[in-house]
C-alpha cells in the first residue's frame, strides 16, 4: 500500500523564459488535508493543473493516486475529484440531471448513477429540490452539491480550487464539515484558498512564493517559526518577500 497519495519531485513548468513552477518537491499523505497556498501569480494554479493531468511539466515528475503525472494523465483524471471556485455545474439543468450527467462522465453504470443520486440527495437533504434548476439554488446548496458530485465516483483524492470563494463564514464552516466527513472516510483533500482561517483547518500547508515552495509544515509549526499569531500573519510575511507581481 502506498503511504502517500501524492509524491512530487523537482517539478518545473516553464512558459518560454518564464518559470511558473520552479523545482518544487512535496508529498501528501493519504487521508491528509493539504493546503496549497500562494498569492495570485505564485504558480499554484499551474502546479495544480499538472497534478490533475491537465498540463505536462517541463521537467521533474511524480505520482498522483499512484499514477505518473507525465505518462498517465488520463488515469489520474479518472481517479481524482475536482471542484473549482467557479461553479462548474450546469445551471439550466435540474439537480438530478446534473448528477446523472457527471456520473456518466465519470463512467458510472446506470445502476450506480441511480443509487448515488439518491445517496447525494438524501445526504444533503435535497430530496425536495431534485427537480429544481440548479440556477435557482442558494449558493451554499450549489457548493455542497458540486462537492458531492465531485465525489460521485468515490475518488481517493479530491482537488478543491478556492471552493469557498464569495460565500459567508457560516456557509464556509458548513462546507468544511463536508470536507471533514470525506477525510474521515479516507479521502485525501488538496485545497487552495485565500482565506487564511481555512488554512488553520489543514493538517499541513505549503506557501508558494515566485514559483517555489517557501514554507511547508503544519499551521502550528509555521506560526511558531515565523512568530505569527495566525496563518494570515505567516502568509503576509512570506508573500511580502515575493519579487513577481500578480
């Protein structure tokens, strides 16, 4: 059994003369909540695209869910879940239609789709709105539905790209309850966020600056190391040293 869900070694991505990701290495343990932080332009989105099998590194390598990021990107896509800040479901489809559509995209059988549709609706308490168009749902419900659909094929790893952007603190807290529930079932969570209070919820966090990982450890260790009261203080110290601008 692999001990790590993600293993990355000397990963570099260049666009012409510009180095977006500069020789980064890290591991993410199975069942870990790993925060991937960085200011806009730091390189975290480029790195995440490589991990999700959407881009090829210039050099370096590694594995995600046991599959090689260079040779097996299509296998990676089948074994991960993904949710972005931009709501990715179809607003002009009904709730159950979105679930069925993405279940089919992930290769589930009709029986599996039917069963998991009921599981999702029941688990979210959304049975009464199964025929509602997604565009009519409150933002908090949309986020919970999007997360559940990202998990419909029961991946071992889920990537969350600023999933709570633009919502109120109470809705964010409830969303993190879904994350904790997934982790309790053995899922590994790789999350980017601009909310430093959410960084406190992670087991470990990395902070990218100018394409490099400037710091990586648990929130408590990083706060002690940089003499900060919270992760916002840590982030300001590290991001303040950046040479490249957004």
